[in-house]
C-alpha cells in the first residue's frame, strides 16, 4: 500500500479538482434553473420517470426502444432514491463525471510507467497527472456532467472497460474477465455504436493470450457470455413489445432519414453538408395500420436507402463527411480538443504502431472503429467523447518526449560536452 500512497493522493486530488469544477459549472441548476436544453435530456428524463412511476420503459406514455436502456435505468435508480424532480440525481452525475479524470490518471500511469519518457517515476506521474487535469478541465465533459446525456456514463464505462482489459492481459485472471465483460456490456447498452468494438476486444484478448490459449479462450468466453446475457433481455423485450427484432434502437431510421435527403445536401449556408437534422416523416396512410415507433424506423430506413440509390454521389459525400465532423468538433473546448487531435492522435498512431504497446494498439483500434462507424452509421462529433482520455495522455506523452529529446540534445551539444568534442 505504501508504494501506491502518492498515486492515491494524486488521484484523490484530481477527483476533488474535477468535482469542484463541475459543481461550479452546474451553478444554474443549484439556482433553480431546471430546463432541459440539450435536446436528448427530456427523452431520458421521461423514460427514467416512467420506469420509477409505472415500471415501463416508455416516453409520452408509449413504450419505446428509441434509446438504449442502461442510462435511463441508471437515472431511474437515483430518481427512485432521491425523488422524481428534474435534476435530483445531478450530484451522482457530477461524481460520475469526476471519476473520468481519475481513470485518466490510472491510464496515464499504466502507459507512462511502461514507456520510457523522462526516465524516472516522478516524470511518469507528472505525465499521468497533467493528462488527468486536461480531462478535469475538458469543456465537453464539464458540459455533459450536468445533463441527462449518455456521454458521462458511457465515457466512464469505456475507460473502465479498457483498464479492465489491460489488467486481464497482464494477469489472465478470470475475475478481470468478468469485470471487463460487465463493463463492455454496460458500455454497449449505453450507446449502441460501441457494440462492434466488443468483438475486436475479444480478438485482441485471444491474440495477446495465445501463449496461454486455454485461459485466453476461457476469458473471451466469459466476456462474450456476459455481454450476450446482459444484452439479450433488451432484444427480447423489444420483440415482445414491437413484434420486431430490434437489437439496438429505433433511432437509426430517424437519423438516416435526417441526413440522407435533398434538404441536408442542398445549398443551405446555415447547415454543414451531410450534418444530421431533425425531420418529421410523412408516411403514407394505410387503412387499419398504425405507424408506431418501430414501423417508422423501418419506413425511414427504406426512404433513406431509396435516396442513397438515387443519389450515390451525394450519399458518398455525406458518408465521407462524417469522419470530418468526428475530428473537427465544435463547442466550448475547441482549442484544447484541437491540441489533442494535432498532437495526441499522431502520437497514438506512432507509439502504437512503432512500439507495439498492446494497450495503445487497442485504443488505436477503438479510434479507427469509431471513425469507421461514423461512415456506415451516420456519426456525429460526440462519437469522439470517450476517446478524449487517451488523446489527453498521448498529448502529454508527446510533449514529455519532446522535452526529453531537447534535454538530451542540449547535453550532447553543450560547450565542453564529450560527445560534441568527439
């Protein structure tokens, strides 16, 4: 325990700083401003309240599969304890958000400790601490910390699952496999776009555990089994309610419909080409047929596919613009996030591919997966939110590595240097 006292103290410091910043950012809520101003807040609050008051996953009184289930269940649990009023779970949201910089510190220590940067543990802790503080003051995380949005819970689950998988590779212990499986399942049930990455994690675990293949296979089975067991009730519930196979949500049709159309791709100076907009569908009236949520999802997908077939050039441009939106997000923290992209992203590629550090390779795989998913599943800038901790750490690693190179260069070519004289 003595060995980790300094790390525990620094992690606690990071948590206190992050929580303090988030408490001040939520000052308007403490003052009584309980409005929902992000668009998705009202949906999640309605579903959470319906779960508490009626025991049904519904919004506006109707069963829904428009949102993934975990975050509404998370919010409902705290509403059940703290009360049904809007924003009563805000202290929990803030604490959840403040844990992300703590996880970033652990991530930084796990990477810097095994990557030669400045040559001693104090410097490694400095890298981890600065990376954690970047996330503590990250405008995006601060913004989402006091809203009914999935980004806070999702980012923490992604970060925790990556750390659990890292420990699994080192120990090959089944307990870490169970932890990783639970966290990966939780992340998938919070945001559907994380689902495909779980399969890549399984392959990564198998590859890096190939010397103890039976253990690696057991661990992958545990992870896959837990994800399947926790995901199945959601699919079964959707089939019973809507009589349709809905593996994730009914939101995809709405989003496709809101981006693959002439209105989005037209010459509108107030709308970026290929950016998602809200559109109300106008399906044909069919006697005796009710356009429920699931039916609208199917209809919107079909209309979108028809438009893509009729406009392949525009559709391709829409798809290719999505990674641009992913890596050029807007918001209050545009300057700090741009620095992470310009420095942290190339550093992640170089360190992962050149040094072949397994955990960095896995993070790079997540970056590539999220970028690819924006092309095939209509992404938005919020896809990059869970990637910020690793890019904050690699940004600091780049700066530390640059500092080390300058120090060595100065020593080598300083007046009187033996190296220089030779």
